[in-house]
């Protein structure tokens, strides 16, 4: 567990929260999805989603202009 903690980075919520709010307002996605997208954008890492939810996929082209997004079915 300690080894995993040493290799991990935490996204500061004071940086993620405003970006999550922007995603939430602009794309009408769930708060959880907005937080994942914002974390990906702030930390410059890809976002991975298990399911293709309608709210997210309907704005996917615009979202992918800002952050890298993948779904499990693309990786399996």
C-alpha cells in the first residue's frame, strides 16, 4: 500500500473544482463525470469511463478537444 501511495499523485481540489463546474455547466454531464474530466484536464492525464452514458457521449467531440477520454470498450 505504501508503494502505491508513493507512486500516486493527488489532484488539488481547489484546482479541480472550478474546472469541474465549467464542465458541468457547459456539457450538462453528471457531477461525477465533470469531476473526472476536470481532474484529467488539471493533471494532464486521460479520463477513463466504464460506460458510454448518453449525457457524456452527446458532447464527446467537444469534450475531447479539451481532455483525452477513453471508454473501457475501446481498450478491451
